[in-house]
DNA sequence: GCACGCGATGGGACCAAGTCTCATCACGTA
DNA sequence: TACGTGATGAGACTTGGTCCCATCGCGTGC
C-alpha cells in the first residue's frame, strides 16, 4: 500500500471527514478510514487515541493561542478586554480558506451525540485554559472562571455564526459583536 | 439467580458504584456489575444505554425540577432571582441522606475522563433546560443562554462544595452564597 | 384449574472500538 | 555493507454494545 508516504496524520483526517460526510460517523469504521488513507487500522490508533479524536486535531494549539493572547493583553486591560483581544487573535486560525472545511466538520459533529460530547470536553478544556490565563493576570477566582465561561460562550456563538455557510464576514468581526451582545445582556440579568 | 427480584435498576446502580469504588471504573466490566446485581450483561444494557449512564440516573428529573422551579418563580422576578429560586428548589434532592452517596459518586466521576465527559453532556442539557425555561418567561436570547450558563456555573460550584465530605451546610445555603458570589464578581469584569 | 398473553430476563452470537505484541520495512549513518 | 531507528502492517485479544430468541413469572379470562 501507500506505505511510507508522507503526512499520514493529515491523510487520515481528510479521509475521515470525507467518509463521515458520505456515510455518517456511526456507519464509518476506523478500519475503513485507515484503508482510504492507505494505512492500517493499527496505524490509525497510533495517531489518534480515539475514533472521535480524528475530528479534533489542533485543539491544543487553539487553547495555547487563546491563553497566550490573554497573557499578552495590555497590562491595564479589564478581564473582558483581554477576552476580546483573545477572540480577535482567533481570526488567524479561522480564515476564509478553512471556512468550507469548518462547516462540513461542524455538521458532522452536531449530527452525532458522541461527537457533541467530545466537543464539550474540548470546550471545557478551553474554558479552563482561559480561566488559568486570567488568574495569572491577577483576576481572583470567582471572577476568573466566570469570565472564562463568558468568553467560551462568546466563542461558541461566534464560531457557530462564522461557520454558517451563508456567512461571509471575518471571524474577528463576528466575535467582537457576539462579545458585545453578551456584555449588554449581562446588564439585564438583575434588572426589569 | 436472583431472577425476578424487584428493583433491578437500583440494584445495578448500587453494585456499579460499589465496584467502581473498589477497583476503579475502567477495571470494572459491565458483566461484573450485572453479576454482582444478580443479573445478566444483556439485562444491564436493557436498563442503561451505556456503562457510564449507570452513574447518571435521575438526571432528567433534575432538569425537570430545575425548569419547573424557574417557570414557577414569581412573575416579577428577574432572571437571576428565578435562578436563585431554582437552585433553592434543588435542596429537596440534595438532602443530608444522599450526602455520602454523592461524595463517593463524585470521586468516581472526577477520577475518569470518560465520566467527566458524560457529566459535561448532562450539564449542557441542564443548561439548555434552564435557558428554555427562561425564554418561556420572556427573557430574550442572548440573556437567556447567558443566565443559564451563569446558573449552571453556580450549580456546579455549589454541588462541589456541598458534596465535599467536610461540608455540613444545607445545599440551599451553599447555593445561595455561590450565586451571590458570582453576581458580585460580574460587576468586576469590566472594571478595574 | 387451565390456557393464554405480556413483560422482564438469560444466553449467546455478533460487530466494532481500542490495546498490545511482534515482525517488517524504509532510511540514514558508520 | 551492516546496523540502528522509527513508522508501519498484521493479527490476536478484551470489552462495550446490539440483536435475536428461548425462557420465566405473573396476571387474566374462561
């Protein structure tokens, strides 16, 4: 077979998404993914601990980028301003070239309960990374985890909007607006 | 075997927690759980769709209780006041008699990644139930999901504190304080 | 008292996820 | 040319989870 051809991991990710779109996640076997990528089942599990994990590569990089952006925000920035800077920094990942891919992937993830579950785990890790970064900025603790939760919600909303096939705005624009909307809503929670 | 003895589901839940505490979640087989409960493996999966699910019974009841309490809050109550009422209503589930059980269960869940993942799914469902209940009260949408997220965070913090073996306060007290702390922290997010 | 139906169970075949071990292969280097 | 290294292939094995069918206890009507 195509043994020793380069980019085994990328080939697996590509074959997986392709098959998931064609037949659905549950009707696709790890062995089939490996086969389409020209590899063996054992090699698949050498690259990914999980069948699900093949759709969640680069998540650690995302967490790191987020945390770095929070750490790198101006010293006088409020927690929410730091979150805004971090969301804006995500735009370098969610560029127009990845838009079609993101949309297909998102449809697969949302269509399966196991994958949604895994996504929640990844988002929880992202939230924890944000909270840690905020604590290192000196934000005390109920506020740090609260702000992280808020940031995560803004990110989720922004990503959902951005990945919509009808969307043509830049991620940074969408994210800024979602965060603003959330902050405006905050004021209404104790009033009325 | 103990065929036809009553409360098969409860026996399975009890046997499962017992075995998980003894040998750990991963080292316990679904067949072993069934055996200790005097049942067959196939019967286990007739009562629980999942091996994990055996630790998450009553979750739907919790969601319903939460949603009902939000719906039943006074007409003039703010979203946060409705959340406070709902958290207080949880005290009828988290009573002193269940404290020891809750602590043992929590230790098992926190000790395994698959179980934490499932817990996140359950908490997401709880959050969604809260958001729906708030929307039915007329709370518009970024605010409803934001308040639900906030309520879920308060619930998580309160549950963690309450389930601590050293704790001897009532759930309602712990929950009220956690919610107050979160609301106080909200004010600091845009300031300083 | 008996036949019948219904719901819960046992038993086991079966598939796929995931683990593990060992042999194999390509490539660089001495 | 021999050797070491790292990635791969092949396949056995365990377990989660599904499915089908026979069996059992119990209630009901006759």
